[in-house]
């Protein structure tokens, strides 16, 4: 199966592009790490597979409506 066919089938089944699906998954994992650990945001970014910090911050804000730091400040319960 070629890339175009895979992309079209994925989009039909899931209702979003592969990149959108993967980015949402990465951001959801990042939210768990931000909420439940004190791992630095720069490390979380790398753990979840983002290599560019500006892209990570922009993508995170798109899906969560706030920056990773704002999210951690609001939801983190680890002392």
C-alpha cells in the first residue's frame, strides 16, 4: 500500500489525518507527564517525540488552549 492510499484510508476510518492523530496522542501523553511529574518541559517535549520546541508549544496550545507551563501550573499535583 502506498502512502497516499494509507493516508486516505486512515482519514476515512479515523476522521483525521495521521499527523493530527499522532500530534493529539503526543500532546495527551505530555499532559499526563506535566500533571503527574516534575520532569522539565524540555524533556517532556523530547519524550513525546517533538524535536522543535516552538512547534511543540504551538501544537500543545492548539489542542489544550494553554501553554505547557500554564497547564502544569493549573493541573500539576506533584509536590
